[in-house]
C-alpha cells in the first residue's frame, strides 16, 4: 500500500508492508544468531581494551623519552652534522619548489596541498520507518521523501524506493582530487611524507579574482558552476570549489587578476605615508616540527619504547607545548577507545542474554521486568570486566594502578548486590 503527496519542494510517499508475526521458534532462531554476534563483539572488546592500554602507556613513555632527548635547532637555514640522527625541534615557514596548478580552471597557488571539491545537484532519499502490530501481523510503515541537494558523492538512485522522477546521473563529468607538492621544506630541511600528511588545515580558496575559465562555466562567489542558471540549478549540474593547506607563498590570490590587485595595493600603499605593508607579505604558513634529522631530511624517530615520533603542528610552539599537545591527543584517543571497548562489551553481553527476553516475551509485565534486569546486568558486568581488563593491561607498566583498578572493578557488582532486597527470615 502506498500514499503519495507533495509538500512544497519535497516529494514524499508512504509505503506500508505487513508480514505474519514470527513464531516462537523463529524468534528463538534469530536470538541464537544474535548470541553468536554478541560473543564475537564481547571477545573483541577484551582485545580492544587490553591493547589500547598498552598502546597508551607505550606512547606516553615514548613522549617522555623524546622530551628528554630533543635538541632545539639554532637555525633552520644551516644543517649541522652534530645533530645527525638526533631528535630535533624547529619552527619556520613552509616552502615549496613550485606552485600547484589546476589548468582546467586556470588557477594556481603556492601551497603544500590543493584540493578540488566537486559537488553535483542530485536527488536524495530520506527514510523514516516505524513498526506496529495489528491483527496478529507486524506492519512496517515507511515514509520516503525526496529532495535535491548538493552532494560530493554520487547518490545511486537505483537504490531508491521510487526512482521514477528522482533519477540521478551515474557519474560526475568532473572529478575531485587533491594535489600535493612533491617537495616541502622548512628552511633547508625537507619534510617526510608522514609530516606532509599532517598538514591538513584546509581553508577554502577565494575565487573572487578569477574570470570564468570556459563558456559553459560560471563563477559565482567562491564556486565555479557547470550550470545554465546557478541560482536555479537542475539535477546533474556541478559546482566546484577549491581548498588549500600549508600556504607556502606570499601571494594567496590567483592568476593574472592577482597581479592587478597587487599593483593597485602597492600604488595605494605608496600614496599613504607611514603605511606598514610588510604584514601583507608574511602569509606563508608557519609550522613547528619534531623529527629525526637525516642529512637535510626530517624523518620518523624510533624510540626505545617502540613508538615513532614524527610531530607537526601549525604555529610557533616550544618543545614543552609540542609534547603537551601530543600527551593530550594520546589521552583523548585512549578514552575514546576505552568508551568504544566498554560499549562493545555492553552490546555483546546484551545480545548474549537476549534469549531470556525471548523466552518470556509472551508475558508483557514479566518481559518488561526481565528487559530492565538484563540491561542492568549488562551494565554492571561490562563496567566490571572493562575495568578488570584495563587493570591487566597496566599490570606490566604500573602494578599499583593495576591493583587499584582491579579493586574498582568489583564496585559495580557490589553496588548491584546491595540493591537486591534481602530474603525474609523463615
């Protein structure tokens, strides 16, 4: 059964499907399959929690080791052989050997990375479902709505519930890409690929100084449009924007129009007394790097703890600030993985104990009580086992902390038992 309606620019229809209510054996079979998935999820949680603690402690020790060994460089323009193979700290402006080009749109920029982002105006399907029981059947009511949006990925309209009237092109005529400078330096030092990968603070490129590159392309704001009317695009129209990271030149504008604007600025500056113009030319991105010096290259440094130090942050930071940021990043990653491990364990236990809910789901009152009890059980056991696993991970590094966590792992179970009413004396 389907109903169709049109609410403004968004088209929608409702589809209702029904199927017989599954029998007890069928539900039991589905629960058994869920128990297997829960067991796998449960075991993966142990692996994630245990390895995460070892990784976190190893990273922390490596950072402390690096802080005790790092050598700040006096100059980034001279290479000292005394620092060969040592962990060094330096800060300076990025420089690249040549600008990055996109000849299709007639632009270039002196930067480490240039990203072309292509979006297509296309149909998007939204789905909102709800299930209910009626006349002994399970009915599913699904509302499908369609709207047009700019999307960076091609939306396959063949997967739509109703493709007629909502068909998208199968591919984009123009592709997105990211160009990376083959040679990136700070002073006389060449950055490794790993350091270049860390330069990812992309900013949108202003296209206000560029002309339309082709007759079928129109510039509007900071976008190039492949459209007859950018204000009212049609399905299949494209718009292109550009982003850059790691500016390494003094002129952020593009093409010949930039030269004109620069000439106008210099003319204006010469006519105004005491106008400070030097800041206009200090536009190159400045970064701070900690890595191993190998000749004129900055490469990864392998610590005795078994980790790798290859650090880059934007701005001019001290040694202490760099390592502090790395410690903060390590802490955030550790807690995120701990939360993921706990959640995985909770879900695994919930799936494995779901069979008790299935056995009593014919009795609504009992079913609801069992459901609450199973969730509380999963919560307590997941918390206790997570703390216990973390304590085992710390056992070889910090035994006292491991013992404390092991004791804390008993708390959820003790709290749960204390809330159970004592049996009445006979």
